C-alpha cells in the first residue's frame, strides 16, 4: 500500500528507556504520520509544518513519559492538535486547548492504559480521520478545523475567514457531509 507503519512497541519501549538509536528511529518513523495529522488539523501549511516540527521535538524530549507504547499515535494526534490550537493564537477568543501543556496527553500521565489493540485501533482511526479531513477542499477544511476541531464559535470562524455566517454554515455542512461519506467509505464510524 506504500504507507509506513507507526514504530512497533519494542522500538518505542527501547526509546522510552533512553536508547538513542531507537529514539531516533521512532522520531523518523513517526514523522510522516505527524505531518499528515498537522496538514489536516492546522489552518495553514506553515502552521502545519511548524506544528509537526514542534510535535516531533516534544516526542523526542518526552517519550519517556509515554506509559502505553501502543498509544503513540493518539498521543501524537493530541500534541499536533494542541500545537495547531496554539498557533491559532489570541486573535480568536475562545480558542483553548486541553488543560496542560501541549505535550500532556492522557497516555503520558497516570490513568488506565488501553490495551495495545485498542490503542492501535484508535491510532489507525485517528490517522484515517486526519487523512479524510486533509482531503477536503481547502475552504471546507479550514471551516471544519476551526469549528469542529478547534471549537471556535461560528461567528468567530466566519470573521476569521472573511465570509458571512451563512457562507460559513454552508461550507461547514458540505465539509461534514463529505467527511461522513469519506469515513463511511473507509469503514470508520464518524
């Protein structure tokens, strides 16, 4: 299929314990997935590149805090999402990420660890959703990201994009419909 897989659990475990060659391999093997997440979640290509780079730096620095090796994909998805939110910045009131720093993901802290199978399925689903969002036309993708991923109010999204609220609602409806159809075709529950 040509798609690279996420690093395997043994490699992640070795990286978590400080094995530098393993850590380098984890970062390199995660890079295409992180970039895919960033392109689908950030509002601009420059923000996507910046968010991907920052997420990979966080991965490099904080992999030792990841408790469930099978949760790497979902952890990285949250880091990228938070980085995209951070880049949105203060001009958009109401843009808030999850509590904690950009690198704080549930898997990196206490709590129950999902099974490796559950974590792998969630990671695969997150990757498919990110790819489906990334395939949307730019105008639809921007509205969907700002409204549904970043949680901004409709009027704020419309103002930020320089369009009226009815046009924003129309784009959002088309984006949601296209996303649902793409995910249904992939067999992912929306």
